[in-house]
């Protein structure tokens, strides 16, 4: 850190004791810290006292990190301020933070020193254009997840929300595939003889709801060509639609024991 011009962190947490301990740890890392217990008051400082990053708790009663993310992104003057959600752990909390538009998620269980060190590395990585995250509990430059704990669609949404660049390798049963991301957008995908949009839909359909398999994200990997032309949201919606249609077709083709068919009802009406 440059001692003459320390980066400023806006810390928002209603837990006064934890707020103080984390503030001290951040100062030890060389940051200048402005602490607040309420988001509404803290956000009034942004126009004249813009921080290098905002750390905001996800358990605030009135305006938590999720709500703050929406407010920041709605204003071009604050949209570029990175927001780090401070949560209580778990994949659901992590997914909620990225879905809301937070730039990073950090688990409160890391403790003040661990969180402060993570914030330092996060800001350093942003300065050089590379953003390793702690999305699934790893601290190095590679993210690995079991599809038993998180659906592939959720992983794809998080990589998009956090604007990651790299390659997501997927292995689930007979399905082997790879999906490339460029600043959060899917740029290329392959699985067997399939590629592009078709490969993305096939991979998601094959993995969703299986409860088994693994995926591994290698940061910084890029594809030689762009074959995916539609947005990740559109592709995920198509995959889910096909999954629902296949489920309905299977249900309709299997008679339910004790169920009364429309033909039987019609026949009874004529008797």
C-alpha cells in the first residue's frame, strides 16, 4: 500500500464490536477506514468521500448489502465502486450476494484478520484486471465445486455476476464439457460434438438436478474463437424450459396408480 495515500474503505456493519475489530484489522493492512452502523447514513458520504470499496453486512435490518448493490448500480456515479458482501457463510448466501450484484462475498467466519487480508488481495487483483474470488471457499486462483452442493446454473450465474474471465470445466456422469467466460459473458462452449449455444444448453440440461459431478474454474483462460452468441440468461432459460418439458412428457406417459383419466370421467357421464 502507498502510505501517503491509503485506500479508503467504507465499512457498514451494525455489530459494533465486530465493526471495530474489522476496522482495526483493515487499518493494519494499510487502509483508511470509515465505519458506519447504518447503510442509509453511510451512502450519503459517497458523493464527497468516495471509497475504494464498500464492505457491507448482509444481515442489516433496513438496507443490507443486497439493497446497497442495487442502489450503487442504479447511479453511474457510484456503479464502479466495488461492493464486498459480508455474510455468514453457505452457498445460498454466496449465490444471493452475487445475484444481487455484489462484486465479492466474504465469510464473517474468516475473522477480522482473514477478511482484511482478503479485501487487500481483492482490490489488488482488480487493479491488475484479474479477480480471483472466494466464491466457493477457495483462496487460490482456482475454484472447484461439487455439483452435489450447488447446481451448475447457479455457478454460471455467479461467474456472470462477478464478471469473471476463464474456463469452467464440467464433469458429471457421462457429460464432459467446458464453458469459457469473457468478463462474465459466455463466449465459447464444447461438449462432445456440440459447441456454442447448443453445447451450453446440453451441458446445463445434463447436469441440472443430478446431485453429482464436479466443476472447476480456471481463471484467465480464454477461447480461441467466439461461438456463443446469446446471453447466459437466455441459454439457462432455454435449458430449464426443455427440462420442464421433458419432465411433463415423462409424467404424462406414466399412468398414476388410482388416477382417473379424462376418458373414464367422460364415460361415467354417459352412464
